[in-house]
C-alpha cells in the first residue's frame, strides 16, 4: 500500500486574527506550524480545533500566555527535520550542517519558498491583518516517501 501524504499547514503573523478563509484552507491538514506573531492564545486555540499545533514566539508575542512558547523549535515529522523561528535573520545555526531539511519562518509578511544548500526555506507570509499591499497568505508542506514539497496559497479576502 502506498504511503499517504502528510500535509502540514504553515501560518504566520496572524496578529490575533484567524480568518475564516485561513480555517477553510487549513481544514484537513495533519499538523499546523505557526511561525510567530500569534498575538493571542485564542489564535492557537482556534488552530488546535483544526489540527495539532507547534508554534514559536514572534516579536509581538508578549505576556503570560506567550511565555511558554519557545523562540525556536525543532520538530521531526515523518523523518523530515524542520527548524522553526520567527525571523530568519536571527537564524543561529547552519541548517544543512545541523541536519534540517526545512526552515520555517515568518516576520516579513512576504510569502516565499527558497532552496539554499539543499534546505527548503518557507515563509508563508501573513494570514493576519493586511499590511501595505502584501498578500494575505499561508503555506503548505507535503511529505510523502521521504520527499518534501512546499506551496503557498493566497487567501481571497
């Protein structure tokens, strides 16, 4: 029987807003990664109603609810090592040398997928309040047969 695809929703910079469009886009994912600037525990609760959530703290995440959220996180999903942090400019390790396949970050509100030295860098952009003319977006990582694919999705708001 062929291995099923494990689907991860990647979201960032919600700034205390979980849009209905984001909930619909994330429906059916196996896991959600939030790359910071959550801005309220209610955001994580809403996302946990969809799938298990792993989150990192962003520069706008303050207060007792945020204290338990790490600044960086390493997760392994289906044999794929993922390093999470809010601002990629503060990356404090060489992800390839450390054995990571994927780096997930946010902060810039600019969605992007890049490959550097065999590592996939994914910034899902911002799914929160619109900033300037940047799109409202999130991302997905799909893992199947030890392979990783990423894509971005602009939300129609």
